[in-house]
């Protein structure tokens, strides 16, 4: 297995493993599934743990802050209902994965979803979709604050009664939520006591404003604890330790468990662990074809953005380096969790899921760091899964979305959750159903006018108006509430730089509108599944107006 070395990572370099991609699923031909998966995962965990420990020793002169590798314990397995550990990061874009050796090791040992998207490139709407399996038009959460967003809307609408956590708990799972919940929780605007613990969680370790990673309040199962500004208070490391403690306890409990570790990293203000603050000297943000370039025929909210200044370019490079530093603590947390699973004899019977609530643009389309758009920089995020029966080193290009996670988790747990999404279990078992969907839906309400919102974006970062978007392998189609449209032919324009909506025929545009409206108005799993099989897939150039 090829993995980035510590030296290479410090200089922003990686050795990439080359895996062949096919339409659908690709995996190595020979494999001894159950035994090899457990042995291979344990070996990878040990190798990565040794590498990270050596890295910590070399750069700090001390051992890892996450604690020593746990002593091996007798194996405990749950033959029928596996455990699930879900690592959900905040604003982690796909370009950060190569700086995380533990995640690269997960790709070697599991399945990478190459076409996984979010229902809105904004924290609270996306996380609401993850918890419930429903689109924003069914959760009613379209923002982080205000009358249509945040924890209070989610709570007041009763959405907490329809989450995968409650379904799993009722099915006998021990459930734990650690880290970030929903925007507005543990604030004066929450509408509930600060000690409130939502239904469905056996163990609740959730912070309020934890973006700075220090000096935060954490609700520990109804008791508020204040953390300070010492290295041992660094939130991602605290979550890692609590996660390991939960796993060690669950190993002797006799019940399967679900653990969500939801980090605030690498969200603004991009605060790395003190031990990582000097890593990657001179690292600069990547500059692809869409960097500091406006698309042809951009929508009005984007059209007036000037070229980035030298000061802005320096800021983008600084932020990118800080984000890479920031995810090192997430990487260390994954190693710590994997090590605990192996030591407790649970690695072979546990699904480990890694993802993000949304991406982040950084200089693309002349925009300062931000999100909210329908561009791939913001809606296309990592999803990597390791677990029982998951093909190692495989990739799938099946169109998948964050609304699919709830049904996947509940199916693993032997139960169900009625929702808009669809279980990913066939893909996790190495299958690619012929009737899999070919489109996903993105919904966004804007512009965000709440300056107290941690995701508030001023003009330089971009603040799109309300839109609905449809993304397929072949195109991105966006309809704005004000009537503007975008259409990018991804076969010829993969960086979304030529908006040809104005060149498409009225008939084709009407068909696109109808397909998008069907998704926007679906309200059940079967209805949404049917709507996400769209027919407007032929070469768009054939549908341009004749000149």
C-alpha cells in the first residue's frame, strides 16, 4: 500500500495510489472477504498509528496527545448487526483528503464514493438532511438561523422524532453523539434549556460554539462543562478521547453501537492543534482552470466579481495552509478510533464512515473562501466507507447524496426510517444496481442576511440567491427564484466555466424544469427515487437553438 510519508506531508506532497476507475464499481479481483478485511484493516490501523505516533514524537518530543494505544482485549463481535462510527467533518473539501493519511488508508481498505453530494452546501440544512434522510423542502431547514433555519426550526418542527439515531436506539443500539450538532444549539435562541439532550442519544457530548476549538461549553449528558485554553482542551482531541472511551465501554456492553464524531474542524477560523501549527511551510492553495476565473454568462450574483488581488491571493494561501493543518487533528482522531476498535476486537464488525457536511470554494470563480453555491467545489464532498463486506480499494461513480446516509445506517441496524433517501447498502456490498438514480437535488435559500451566522458570507465570498439545482454525470442545471438559469455541460466543461443555458432550446429547458420540479416536490422515498431518474441526459449541444 502506498501512503504519504510524514516528510512528504510536511511539504504538501503525496504519493498517490493509482486505482482504475470504471463506470459503476471497481475492486481487485481476488479477496478473502471476511478474514482478509479484518486482518488488512488491523494492519493498516497499526501502521498508521505507528506513523502518527512517530510523527508526534518527532515534532513535539512527546507521545500522541490522544493517549497510548489501548491494551488488547478479548474479541467481541455482533454477528448480525454491526457497529457504526461516523466521522462528520465541517467544510472539509475534497482537496484536503490527500493530506490525511488515515483517510487515504481508508480508501485503500474500503469504498470511495466519487459522486457523492450534499442537499445544500450549508451546515445546518445539510446536517438536518443527514439526520433525517430528507431534503430541505421536507425538513424545513434552509439556513443556519432565522425563521427557516437552525436548531430551533429543526426542533420546533419535530424533526428530532424522525432521525436515524432514534430509529437505531429503538432497535437496541447504544448511540452516541459527540461534537457539533446543529447551528443554534446551546445559544440563547435555541428555545430549549442549555442542558437539553435530544431524543435518540444514549450518550450526548455536544459543544455549542466550538469553532475556535478552545474556551467552549460542552453538554455532557445534561451537565454543562466549561473547557479552557490549554492544549488538552483542544476540542477535536477531546472528542477523540471521549470516542475511545465510548468504544471501550461499548465493547463490554453486549449491544451494537452507533457513534457520531462531528468535528468543527476545518471550519473557520481554521484553528489547528498547537502541535500542528507549524506544519506544511510554504503550502499554497491549488489553482485549477476555474481559479480566479468567471464563467461565461455568470448569474448576476457572481457577475460583478473582479479578479482577486494580491492581498486576497495571500489570504487564500494562508487559509488553505491553516485548513490542511487543521485536519491533522481529525486524522489523529481517526487513527485513535481505529486503534481502539482493533484493540477491542471490533474492527471486523464495524463500519467506519468518513464525510463532510459541505465543501468550500477558495479562489475558484474569483470567490474568497466560502460555500453556498451549486458548483462542485461546494456540493461535492468525500464519502469513504470501510466495513464488513465492503470491497477494498474500490470506487463507485453511482450518484449518491447525504439524504442516503440515514437509510443506510438504519438498514445496517436491521431497522428502517421512512425518508426521501435511498440505502447505499447495495453499493457497500459491491453491487451496482442497473436502475440506480442518475441525478441528485440541491436546494438553497439566500442570500444569508444574518451577520451573526458563523457561515455569513460577505460579497467577496459570494452569496447566491435562492435556487434549486439538478446535478447528473452529464450536466449541472440551476434555476434561481428570480428566473436566471445556469447549465454546464460537464462532458465538455468539467470545471463549470461555460454557462450555456441561453443557448438551449425552449423545449429542452422546459424538460429540465419539469425534471427539477419533480425532485423539488417529492416527499417520500419512492417518489424521490423515481424523480431522481431524469431523462434529459443526451448531449446538450444537440439541444441548442439553431443559429
